[in-house]
C-alpha cells in the first residue's frame, strides 16, 4: 500500500471520496456515528464512551489511530478487534477498487474500516480523527449522531496552522449542520473558533463550563448538567486530565439518553493502553522489581503538562524519565513542564521510526529545560542504569506512541 502513497502528504478528501464511490459508499451504511476530534484526550474519551455503551448492552464499532502493537487495534468491529481474514479481505477490496491511484496509508485503511463496519450490525460507530478534522479521512459522514471536540492545543502545525484559531478551525471542521457537538475544556481562542463555526452551521454546542461541569470532590467525580448531578467513582484511567475526558464522555452518554449505570461503567471500565499505564509484568518489570514502572504515549506540550500535573499529585518518590520522541514534535514544549517534577531524563531513539530524534537530540532538549539528561542505546539499558543507582524509583517511559508500542511489543 505504501507504493501508492503520495510523496508529500497533502490534506484533501478527494482521494477518499473517489475510493468510497468505487466501493459504493460504505460510509452511508454505518450505524449512527459519534465523531471525535481534538489534540488530546480523543482516545481516552472514546474508550470511556465505548465502555458506557457496552455496559448498556449496545454493540459498538470503534476506529482509532495509531495502533500500538498490531494494526488490528485500529478497527474494533461490534466490540471485537477485527480478525485477520476480515481485515485482509477489506484491504484487498480497497486495493483493487483504488485501481493503482495515489492514496495515503491512512486513507485506504480508513475506507477498509468503513467496509468492515458497514457489513456488520452494530448500534453505534465511534470514529476518531487521525489528523485535524476538516480534511481528515474520517470526515465523510454527512450526518453523524453527535460530534465531540476534546481539548485543542498545539500539534501538527505544519498541517493545521500556527495559531490556536487556525488549529481549532480545522478540528471544528467535523461539525455538521444541525448536529449537536460536545465541547471539552478549551482555551478561549480555540473556543471562539469553535463557536463561530457552530453558529454558521446551526450546530448546537454542549460546552464544558456552560452546559456541563465536572470536577473531583473528596475522591469522587462529580458531574452536573441541566438534567441533574452524578456522583461517581474517579476514572480508572489515571490522572487529573482524565476528569475532563470523563466529563465529555458523560455529556455524550447523557445526551444519548443513557442512565447512571452506563455513566459509572464509562469511568470505571475504560481500557486504553499506553495512557499512564502501569507496567507490572514482563521483562522490564522483572528487571526492576522494586521500581514503579509507567508507560505513556503523550507527545505534545499539553500532554507534558498533564503528566506533570499527575506526577505532582502522586506520592513523592524519586522519578526518572526514559524518553524518545519524533522530530516532528515540540520536544522542549513537552519536556519543560516535566522538568519541575522529575529527577532525570534518559533519552533513547525510537526503534524502526525514521522520524525519530536521536537520543543525543532529545537529551540536548532536556538539558536546555533544566533536566539532568543522559542517553542510552535502548529502553532496557536506560532502565538498568536508573535502577542501578535508584532501585525503588518511579520510572516513566514516555514521549511517543511509537515508543510505547515498541515497549508493549517487546515487554510482552
């Protein structure tokens, strides 16, 4: 498929529309769609919504990206990861229908997901954008049941624009005429762009701080909207930032008419790997039996802030980063907030990632923001060095979903 990929990624829907037409428009036969976009929190919010819907007895298709270990993670058909035969059949059909024309990897695989979803009964389809919104390959459903915008911040500026207004305008491109949109916490500049597009389309907004509120109180999650108040356990996905993600998920479930039991399942049963995931088993855990090992794939400044906030709220313990990042990311912006709460950074390159920063480059960025920084040839070597001097440390492996995928694959 990569042989069909344009040499330069140009955001457009033309290739997707052409292929969908050749496939007889499977996007028109999907179960009711909930479409999510945003910079951070899309995956966690989708995972919570899916947990709530499934607890209510509904069958759910879900599309997300990127995958961590296996491509199949991207396509969940009626609750289960797509099997190899169904995936191969869908991709083969897309390949032949495309006829050798240029198309990106994400575009053709998104069309394959639509084929699989359209041919299997389900109650709801959850679609997560890959990049942006307006020109994202998922943005081809004429009338979704609901759209959701999670927090928007700086990322992918080379494609989406240099200002929050431009980025939010692109993300808000998933809004559709007359279709309600759940809006998570936003910077004022981003919210203005969202409200402007919503007004042009007559799309009702259900916005955080206006139509719904969520907060932590005495170790519980409290959610309130115009229909009442929910007193729920804290999300099982760790971190203060998951409170806002849970709020968006709850707003969606409440809008769709689901009860408190579904809402509680949303915050207590969500499964979303590599988002502050505790590593308790495998070779890495065995190599550091006294240490506390965590894995997170966040990779932009907002993710760095969220991680720093979480670490500040955790019991005090010597904390060290093992970090690898791509050269398309704002490395200094990501590391700067973490510098105030961790003791050291060991930089690694991401295996098999052509766009990886070298370990030296990441370490240099760490030093520039005040982190005691060094390098290691790989994650295992980095962990050995940290544990040799601090066996009971907290170690966070972070900086990229691609690095997280490598760790999960190698750690078993």
